[in-house]
């Protein structure tokens, strides 16, 4: 594609691009995690206070109604604590997926070939219709469970309609009538604090 064609397209979308940048920059952010005792961490929309213990054993994360208990080896730094907790969040999403896929794939009459759960800086999820691959953000484990369901349905609907056109909206309205409310709810919640390299 000629460079002038790309430039013309970008210029024609400049207003939308700036609007999206402003929205992204003003969205509420979590404070940076320091991995100190009594720091707030969330699972499925519920707040838990972090309790760290040190032991010469494999790292582990446990949960009580009010506490997120992190066990790490002596001398573990905040970066290691973050790696352990991020892995635990990833597993929480993975554990929630089989029931959701069993519910939604037959209803939509689609099948995701692979569902990846990974850390994503700017998206809650994505879909590659050609390969039927779905990607979900690890941080969905921090949000209310209905947010994960909404994002999964959104991405599975892309297997029927790759774009966000009228047909996509009609399919979302048909299968998940409250999707707009869930989208607003998710987009009002704070997102992970990120450091960006420019």
C-alpha cells in the first residue's frame, strides 16, 4: 500500500485517534503495587488484603474471604511477588473458562480453537477469526465475573462477525442483551498501573 494512502487514512481518523487517546489517558488507574502487607488486591471484584509469608518452599497464593495470602521464598523482591500473583490471576481466568465456553460456544454455534490468557496492556481481549484464536487479559480475574463473561462473548461473536458493524451489535443484543451495561461497568473500573516506554 502506498505511504500516501496510509497517511491519508490516518489523517482522516485523527479525531477518533485523539479521542481514544484521551479516554485511555483519563481512565482511572490502580496505584502501583508495592507488595506490602495489607495492600488491597482484588479477585472477581472483591477486595482482599495482602498477607505475605516467607518460606523455603514453592511460591503459593491462598485466599480467605478477606485476605490474599502470598507465600514466597525469603528475600523475594516485589517483582517476584508480582510474577507469582500474575500467574495466579492467569490461572483463575483459565479455571473459569471451561464452564463459560461450555455455555456460550453451543449457544453461538462457534468454537474457539485456542483461548490464550495473557497480560495485555491496552485490551481486555482480542479475537483472530481466521484461526479462531481468542486472547483474554489476565486482569479480568480482578473484575466482577460477569465482566469476563461479557469479554468472552464479545470475542466469540467476532467468530461470527469480525468487525464491530451493525450485525455484530445485533448479535450482541440478541445473545447478551445487557452487554452495554457490562461494557460501561468494566470501563469504569480502574485498570492496572502501567509504565510506558516511549
